[in-house]
C-alpha cells in the first residue's frame, strides 16, 4: 500500500486516540504495552500495528478492563477480546476507531464493512448522529494539528456523502410532499462542507417536506430565482469557514436586503461560524440553531 501514513509520533497517537502522551509513556514503561521504534537519528516513532493496538487497548480500558490486565493478554488475542466486548456492549466507540483506521489506510473495504455492521444494529439517523458527527468533529481537529492530510478528510467525507445520497434516494421515491413551505438548502460562496446540510435535506424529505438542495458555493444573487417559483421559502445554510466571522454580519445584511425584506422568506442558519457572532442581534427573518437536531425539532 503506497503513500499510506504508517508511522506516527507519540503526539499523533495522542491526537488519534485521545490518550495523553504522558499516559502512553507510562503504559510503555510500566506494562511494556508498546515498543516504539527509532529512526537512524534516534527519533522514536510508532507503526500502524502500534496505533491499531492502542485503539483496541483504549476501547477495552473504556469498557472496564484495567491496563494491568490488558498488558497480560497476548497481542493476537486482544482484537478477539475487543470483538467479544463489542458484541455484548456499545459498538459506537469501536466503530469510530475502525473508521479512523479506514481513513488512515484509505481503506474503502474497512469503511463498508464497518458501516454494514452498524446498519444491522442502528438506523441511518443513529449512525449519522452517534458515529459520523463525532468522527467528523474529531477529523477536523486531526487536520488542524497536521495529524492527517486533507486527502484523508476528503476520502472519508466522500464515503459518508455516498451513504447520505443512497439513503436520500431510497426515501425520495417513497415520500409524498405534504408541505406548502419550500426549503432551499445551499452553502455560501467558497463553502464546501456540505455533509451536515445533506443530512438536513435527507431528514426534510423523510418528513414529507418539499426540499431543494443546491449544494456548495452558491452566490446569494442566484437564490433570487427561487422566489419567482415559490412564495413560502425557508432558506437553510450551514456556515463552517465562509464567510469569515468578520464578514458574516455584512453577508446577513446583504441577504436580508436582497431576499427577505420584500418577500415571505426566512433564513435558517447553523454551523461552527455561529460560535463567533452575536446570535441575539440577527435580522428579523433570520433564525440560528446550535445543531442539526435543534433545527429539525423546529419543523
């Protein structure tokens, strides 16, 4: 397997597993849990098997097994014990760990296998809220700390996007539109993080609403055309990085002037950018939400 990240610093392991570097070093010295390698220049590093073992150890430790006990188990038997615990316990943490491993190895097969196992136990909504959202939040942190590359993020995001599209298509042909309101979902210019918005679209369709998904990087002026066809529109947008917090107020003012002031339309907004603005001082027809769940509960 070429171009795969297969060596890790102790800081990488901390970022990937959530186990503090100090704790990892204690486990090494006290229990000989990992055996780091050294480069020609005597720099310590860990390989993929070390990372996978640490994920398994972390899972067992979080499920009541003491490190002193885990350290006595043969390495080959640890994955078997993890499988046994998963079958009798909560599979969410194990699934997230498996998806991390799939991402690092660009391993589509492991992604599909993990997703299939989840589908046997959970609804798609459960998987999105309890597996995909925590995974994506963690991936964002890993990308910021240079533990993974943008290619890793794009790889796992494209697979999650695929699952949202498949599940949306499955319900689209079955659901009957019973609403007079039209929801128009879009991302502002230069914004590409669409997975959350895609899931909102899925839920709207599943609930019988008329939803139009426009996708990434849509200029505000292009939305004016929708008002020619529909009288009652709720625009929904997800703001992650664009526009910037400094430009966000101006964006809302321009949006209001063009689309809200003389029309029966509303704008619902959510996303990380809202953490940096005063949500108590929004234009009258603009409403903010802290999460996808809170937005959907407002329907």
